[in-house]
């Protein structure tokens, strides 16, 4: 009889231990979606997989012009302006796309030989700030905060920023654990068939996967 009680006791202990292991494992791998791990942030070796689309202008019929899968990688760490930055390259061409660093105030990019705020975080809705982006000064406005955005790896909470300069509108969606998760460029056109001037979507970048 004592052997039976001992066996039951051991089995109960194993069940409790297994439950604790599962609980701890779930805590350790806590994620906001299937693809975003809230215990990790981009670092050297991180790879982002995006779908990249370009679009025809309206006077050429509109619609998708090209479709491509691109992989960006945090290739290495570089020191610029006395700070450490991640050099993000296109893996197919080994060319730098961004030089990024997340620090107090949000995501920054190194451009024009200086540190420039790219995605402000924390942010206030309709807040504006001026930055240097894609070769010149650009004014950004916070258009959304912690909105749910559908991506190739699930729904991701993101902040949405809109940058405007001259004939270009730059829309960026950012999550602190994945950084850039979507981006659209709009160009200004005066071409027919529309009888008025307007912006049309020139390109889009959609996140499909991230490997930390």
C-alpha cells in the first residue's frame, strides 16, 4: 500500500513540476504576436524579410509594377558620433539601407553626419518633429499610437508616422521590438488622367518575418 501512495505522490510532483516548466517557458518566450518577441530587440545578426512593391503611376494604368522579396540584415555594429549603431544592409547587394540606433526618445538613424530622430517613442498623437531623412530635411507627424497592424507574422501594435517634404509623403509604421514593419512612399504628380494634382503610391514595404 505504501508503494502505491509513494507512486501517486511522485506522479503529482512530476505534474506540478511540468506545469511550472510550461509556465516559466511561456513567460520566457512572451510575445505580442507569433513573430515579435518582447524579450528581444534587433541586434547584430537580425534579419528582416519584406515584400517590396512598386506601382505604376496613374497615367500608366496604376496597379503593381514590380514585386520583390528583400532581406535586410543587421550586418555589424559601427561607431559614429561616439555612439554605437547597427548597420542595416540589403543582403542581396550588401549595400547599407539604414544606420539605426534605438535610444531614449525612439528610433534614430545616422544621416547627414549626425543622429536624427526617425520614429519618436513615446509619442503623442498629432505631435510633429523635424528630422533628416532620405537626403533632406523632413517634417514628421505622429498619426497613430499602438494601433494594431496586420503583417505577415500576425497583428503587431505599432506607431504610425507621416513625413512630408516637397513632392514626397513617407509613411512609416514602427514597433520597438521589430523597428520598421511597414513603409509607403507617395509621390506628387500633375499627370493626367486626373484633372487635378495629387499624390500616388510609388512603393511599399511589408514585413513578413523577423529572425533575431
